[in-house]
C-alpha cells in the first residue's frame, strides 16, 4: 500500500510500511492535471545518462497510455503538449557539473512553459546524495516568481526502489 503525508506542497510517499520514501514537490494549482497529455519526452542532459529509460519505467508509462520519446540536450524542438521528464539525477550529477550546453538546455526547459518533472535520488531525508538537492531551490524560486511555471520535483531514496518505477 502507498501512504502519503502532505505538508504544504511537499508530499511524502511510502510505498510499503518497510520501504523507502519518495518526496514530491509540486505546484498546488489544480490545472496541472496531465489527463489530456499523453506524450512524455525524456530529456537526457548528461552524456553518461542511460540512453533508454529502465524497462520498468518505460513499461509503467506505456501502460498508462503515454507515448515516450527521448531528446539529448532538448530545446525548442519539444512538442507544446509534451511533459518533459528529467531522470539524469537518478544516476548522475547534473547541476554541480553542468557545462554551457547543459545550462542552456535547462534554462530553455524551465522557460519553455512546458510541464517539467525532474526526478532526483537521495536529495531529501534521508540525504544520501546532497548535490542532487540543488534543483529544488531554483525550481522553488521559479514557481514563486512565475505562477504559471509547471515545475515538479520528485526525490526518491533509490533509483531502483518501487517508488521510482
């Protein structure tokens, strides 16, 4: 069973009573529902990130009716109705080692107006990868400065936990 505990815009998710936790930070606006969206673009920012999502991730998304495409260093070529999913920080550091091309891609994604869902590993309690927490601050600021920004972060304890799939 999945348990959730909400505190403002941060939701703590336990997949089972003995499993790891995931933390979701999102806008509290109700118009961010993705029921009409069925296209997800997996944005690959780091050169060392897996070329394809893990089979479990792909299977779950496809079972929910999502069409999956992938882009490396995405920019304006992403469809307007797409949800952008960044999984890089499940396996690699991005922000602490971002080069100019990666920064440009991140800025383009954040400023695009598209729904952006950024997944991190070990950035929240219990902290095992503190450098992965860097995205939470800029996204929080962007959401405060632009109420139309559609930026969501999800932190999981492990890249292979049930909360990740």
